């Protein structure tokens, strides 16, 4: 199975010390959870949940990850 | 079973080499005792979507409750606590579900440590808003490392004993106020949508500085 077939779903985002930690569940095309993935992204604290999510989604897209919204 | 009776009790014993039993419970309130006595158990998948759940207990052969995994625990890197007067520093902000287990670090404030305010928002509600020293001292049920009165010698003072919850480890008394503290405090915060942990410098003239560490976990 190629990694392109896997989708990621964010279940938590943490911010601390100018760094976002994004916690994701990785699903295969059948929808089964096959892994958990943790990605860290450098960035300033953006105060609101919406802005943070927007920033994180943009950064994950740059990393060529398929993320369910 | 009488019709219309509010309580439903059902039971079954299955002796089979291979099992696959999907169970769906929509009655409320419900208690679900499951007794598994096979020699080898491979997988138990439970999907609980009840709005309210009192307890999930998994008992090992020793009859002791065992912890159900699924938590990712991360140790945050060192957080720089430098904060100008009347400003805030965010130690941790998490959206999602999880818990915060530990808060540790050291803080220096030339005007006195009582100017350092700790604010904890759980699920967007301000649940703690008081001096940091009140949390690690009063909250931990720990007596002050040592009480001081004006005139006591300046220097470092250490706690004689620290309980399992942790608390204030040591502090520097400059003769009239405490200016630096070392602390290691066990928090038990559970949150369902978000948690925000921050310090505020309540002083109008001096900046505060130091380092902080927060241990937290998230639930998928």
C-alpha cells in the first residue's frame, strides 16, 4: 500500500515553546486505524483555535499529508 | 422477562473456538459485566459513545484493575518563561482530549514570586487563577519550604520533605521576599476540548524569567 492511500485525522494539537505538536490517527482505505503519527511544526502561538487549525492544515498540506478535516 | 419492566438482564455463556460478537447497547442506564476466561485473548475492541460513563474497569487475572492504554504522553521541551511586566507566557495549549500530569520548573522575579500568577483554562473555563505559589504550596497540601519573617538571613531554603504530589522544592529568600523558586508539582487535569496553562507577570516594573516543563498526554 502506498502512503498516498493513507488518510490522517487530527485528534489533538498542542502548542508549547513556539512549537505545535499535531497528533493524528492514520487510516487505511478501509477506514481502519493503522498507526498514530505525531508531527511537530515550528510556529508562534496564534491565540484562537480556528487560526491554529488553519495554520496547521496549511503546514500539513505542504508536507504532502492527506488530512481529513 | 416481564414486558415494560425497566430493568433488562440478559446473560450468555459462549464456548467456542472462534468468537466474534458485536454487542450494541442503547439502554440507559446500563451496566455491562463481561467475564472472559479463555486461555488466550487476542483483542477486545470497544467503542463507547455514551454521553456519560461512570467507569471502565479491566481486571487482570490477579483481579487488579489494569490500565487501558491509548494515551500518547509527550514531554514538552524547556519553556522559556521570560515575561515583561503585565504580560503573559503560555506554557501549554492543547486542543483535543487529554490530560496534564506535571508542571515543573524554576521562576525568578526580582519584585517577589507572589507577582507570578498562574492561570489554567480547562475546556475554555478559567478554573485556576491565583498566585503560582498558592497552587504549588496550598494545592499540594505542602507547608512552605520554610516560613520567613523580615530580618531572617538571606539565602536558599529547602523543603524538608515533599509529598507524592510534589510542590515547592526550594526558594531563595532575599531578606524581605522570595525571589526565586524551584517547583515540581503533579497536576491531575483532564480536559475534553482544550487546556491552556499560562503564567502572568502581575508586576508593573520588573520582568520575570525562568524555565518551565509540562508533561501532558492526548487521547485519540
